[in-house]
């Protein structure tokens, strides 16, 4: 019995690490958004149209490769929960785009940095997931680092934009919680649908025919390597880690984004951005190492509890 319990704990630990690595890789992919946005010389709506289209095709190709003749069965298996995932993802994109038009990037980023706490609250209310105190403290440390990076100004006159940013954050948190609730079923068809819905939403105001030459090649890379790959890895990884941990690791994209622009365009980030970014990375790394260290000690702690020390013989 004890050996079976240790094997189960070891398996859960390995799955948690796999999920963490997948979400970290997803954050790296997502962090390249600013790089591609600078690279492509087209209006934002046309960029978003083609990004969603190519991301949808990329994920669809993976779903077909994974399921083969059972692809239709996999699509039907997502049920209503899959439709909710697609809705939350698309709604978050709409809120995000409009928030950027009505408030500053810094304020949107700071509001979105509260995602681990909102995700953790929703996961506790609807799934009963309870997180370790070290993860909560790491989320607080990462939040402090993001504040240092962006130094948000007063929000006067930006109420509507900030409310949209908050709606985006809640929607993304809800999407993660539904993904966790549905972890027994692959929700990749749902995220594929959400990518196509993003294209449909911006279609009326986009100019798809304007994409040509190198811009079109960059759009293919933007849709597949940034949005498609990021969404695919996030969907798979969230099945293996708790909701708040998934959201915390996802914050890794915030300090990585300036690094992409620095490497590609020579824009040197400020000292505050570097310090804040290092704090975010340190928070995420310390949480991961603490969890790994505890998993390593767990068998020994269990053994010590089974064989308590005895007092001196009388």
C-alpha cells in the first residue's frame, strides 16, 4: 500500500512538472506578440484576423493528427464546456483590444497581473482546489515585480478601459478553471474554435487582402508560433497543474516580452523593467523549486510519521 502511494505521488509530481514546463513554453510563445506586432506593417485588425485564422488551422491540424478518424468524436466530446471555453477566450480578446484603446498598456498589464488570485478564487469556489501558501506568496511577489516594471499612473479618466481589462482578466481566469474542470477531456477543439472566432469578430473591420509578401509570411509565423502554439501548450499543460499555478507560470510572458523586442529591434528596456522582470522570474522559479523540493522530501516525511521516535527506555 505504501509503495503504491509513493508511486502515485511520483506520477503526480511528474505530471505537475510536465504541465509546468508546457505552460512555461506557452508563456515564451505568447511573449513574442510584441515582436511580431512590430515586425508586421499592417493595421492591428488585419493582423488579428490572420493570426486567429492561422492559429485555428495550426491547432486543427494537431487535433486531426492526434485523433485521426476519431476527430469528429473528439470535437463532439467537448460539449457545452468546450463552447464556454471558446466564448471566454473570444470575449477576453474583445475586451483586451478595446481596453488598449481606452487606457494605457501599463494599467491593462497591472490589472491582468491579478489573474493568479482571481483564478485561484474561482478554482476554490467551483472546483474546491486549495493551493499551498508558497504559491500564493509567489503570486504576490510576481505581482509586485510587474508593478515595478510598469509603474502605472493614476487611473483618472480610464474607468471604462480598466473595467474592460478587469473583464478580460476574469474571462481568462474562467477559461482556465473550465479547462481544469474538463481535464479528463481534451479541449483542444474548443481552443481551436476560439481562434477562428477571434478572426470572425474582427473580420468586418479588417482588410485581409492587404496582406502580401513578407508581411504574409510573418502573419503565418505569428498565427502558428505565437498564438497557435501558445494556446495549444496552455490547453494541454493546464490539465496537469492547479489553476492558480497555471496562471502564475503564465505571467512569465510579461518580463519576456521586452526581451524579444530588445533582441529584434535593439530597444533597451529600462532599469525598472529589468528589476521588475527579474523579480517575476525569481518568484516563478522559487515556487517551482520549492514544490519540487517538497515532493522530494515527501516520502521521507511520510516514513518518519509512520515510525515516530520513542523516548528513552526506563
